[in-house]
C-alpha cells in the first residue's frame, strides 16, 4: 500500500513537472491536459484512500498501545502534545485548501507561477491531507481531541455523512452545468461572489444528494438486505 501511494505521488510530480502544471489550473491554457492526465485518473487520486486503508490497519493493531502511552503522560505533556498535533495538522490542511488563493491572486496579477511550487503541491497535497486527517482521528481516539473531538462527535454529522458519496458523484456535474451556461467570462474575484456560489453549490448538491439517497441508494440497500437474508 505504501509503495502504491509513493508511486502515485511520484507520478503526479513527474506529470506536473513535465507538463508545467501549476497548483491550480483555473485560467490556464493547459487546464484540459491537467484534467485529462491527472484530475480524473484513479492512480493519481488514490493516495488518500491508501493512507486510509494503511492507517485503519495500523490503528486496529496499535490503538490500545497508543492509548496506554498517552495515558501515562502527565497533564501538561498531554496538553502540549495535543496542541502541537492540532496546530500542525490544521496548518497543513489550511494551506492545502486556502494556499491556492494566493496563487490565484498572483495569476490574476499576471505574475509568473512557481514551477517548483506547483510540482510540490501536486506531489504531496493529497497525501498530506490524508495523513493530517489520520493524525487528527488518532488524537481524538487517544483523548487528545479536546473541543475538536466534541465538535466532530456531534450526531448531526451522521446524517450528512450518509450523503457524502452522492455529493461526490453530483457536485462536479452541477458545477460544470453552471459554467457551461455562462454567457460571460468567469471571474475569480470578488471573494463575495465566490462565497455565494460556494454556498449555493453546497446547498443544491446536498439537496439533490438527499433525493438520490432517498430514491436510489436507500431502496437498493434495503433490497440488498432482503436478498442476503433469503440466502
């Protein structure tokens, strides 16, 4: 699993370097090449899944030992370790998502994009996000989650989590349908406009996903249970 994840990262880096892909392909002339060669390829997008598989196996084997180790720490040590862990992981996730904003501002200003920065982003962004998320899960499981664990343990997330697969399937088509019907150039700024678009896409996607879950996914799952019971 680790070999496959490493190979995927290397492939993403090589493709990004050889084709001069930037960290974000918006407003790029080679955006279609990035979409064709990297964005839709499963071997490029698979590292988070592999990190999840490997991390789940490691957690299953070592969680009790990890809890015992954390339990032996003093309160001050737990606080220091927890703060450091959440600070590092949240910083990584912040820069993976919002670090692209500064890249877009440089692009809109006509400034040249860093080829090295784009390659590094394409190489490590997906795996780094998954590893940061895995560390946050381990922190919550070992008593280092604090207020984050309370927030993430809210039962309301269960309802939304059941729609995530449908949201994943639907969101790109909805965004593409919006872009395809535009009769003017798409502008990255102002931020307020993009915020409104984001909230609109999020709400519409979850609404359609709820219908898809109710009318397709849930009935099929019900029929599967009936079928396997009879067997």
